[in-house]
C-alpha cells in the first residue's frame, strides 16, 4: 500500500474530524460520498488509504474543506 495514500487518508480524516463527522468509517464514507458526489466504495477507499484521488477530485476535496491540495496529498 502506497505511503502517500495513507498520508492522504490521515489528512482527509483530520479534515472530517474538524467538521465533527462521526468517527465510524462507514458513516464518514456516506458523508464524503454525498459531499463529493462519488460512489460510497470510492469514498471508503479514500478514507482507508487504499486509493489516491486524481488531481480533479483532490482539488474538489481541498475546496470542500478549504485546505491546500498539496497539504492534503502529503506534498507539504
């Protein structure tokens, strides 16, 4: 499993923590899925660090949480 995907997942979860999202990954996946209009299984994979978003999705997530995409992806 790529380290960068794990990094991304930690930061994404940190963003969700800041919004007081429920701690359970199933509920978080449902929230993220609705928020970004992506399938639940994709949201789950992002949260679990099994998948990295493409540049377009990364930008959408960064905009949604008002964070720097480079920070989110672990480049900073």
